[in-house]
C-alpha cells in the first residue's frame, strides 16, 4: 500500500520564488497549500498547475503579517490534509526607508511579515511534524540578512531574526525528525510590481560572478532538495543561492 502524500505549505506562493517552490514540490509528489494575501486568482492558477501535476492542492489566503491569519492559514492546511509536513516561509516585504524616518508601524509591519510569521506558522505546524517524526521547515533570509543595506534596517533585522530562529529550531527539533534550514537567494528575476525593485535587481547582475541574475526555479531546486529525504542530513544551515554574489 502506497504511503500517503506529504503536504507542503508555501507562503507567498502566487508568483515568483514561492510559485516556483510550490510547483517544484508538486512535481516531487507533495500536495501543496498555496498562500497569498491579495491575488486569489494567481494563487488559484498555481493550484490548478499543481493539480495538473497529479497532486492535490488548495488555496489558503491570508496576510502572514497577522497572527490570526497565520492561525487560519495553518488551520486550512491541516483541515484539508491532516498535517503540514513541509513549511516554507517565503512571504516577505522589503520596503526602503531611512532609519531615522522609519515609523514604528513600518518597523513592526516588516518584522511581523518577515519574522513573526515564521514563528507563528512553525508553532502551528510543528506538533504534526513531531507526531509523525518527520518534517521540514524552510525559511528565507536573502542578501539583506547577509550584508545589510542602507535604508533597510528593518528588513535586515527581520531576516537576521529568521536566521536565528532557524538555528535554534534546528537544534531543538532535529532529534524529533524535523530539519530546519534557511535559504538566502541572491538577485532573482521575476514579476516585481515595484519598478525600482526590478531595476535594482537587474543592476545587481554586474556583481554576480556568473554574469546574470537568477531565476525562481533555481531557488526552488534548493527548496526541493531540503524538502526531500535526500536532504535529511542538512540541518541548521543557511544555503546561499546567489551565483557567487557578495554584495
């Protein structure tokens, strides 16, 4: 008798890296829960594409920057599939604001979306992983965490916090069969609504030793490895997918 499919919840998966990760995991046989905060049609399109790959998929809309929404997203996933086996905390915001002009609300909004969401969702999904003795949590850092950037103190702080959470959870839950890692993408192309962000990413190509920016599928390949049984001995690590970029 075939074992039941495992389930992956991917936040911010209506487009770009999140979408690529959802479809890569679906191609590997995972049921997927697709999340977005506003564009439900985009999320449904990812669900349809996942189902075309032969797995089950559901949409769980919600703003991960709000604790109540995180609870509902996890509840939806667990209701449909019984548990979340792979949690991929991809959703993030990256506003730019001079530190002395940054409002408290902006600071907290970035911290809630980029860091607190990983905490809230891990707390909701880990009990099922522990019960099964198998699980994967994959967080996201990025070059903001590695280097820090002018005007993005809140983004850098939030991503450093996610890195710290990753290392701590890896030690606490590794003995229970759950690995926890964090991916740090370099400049990655995609559907960026903010023209300034799209231009910034394009300009970074000159700083990448291989001479180009990356594509979402290249980040998704790392996520697929970490989510697989072949990635079972990778734990508590930050994996840089950046073409060798250092700035």
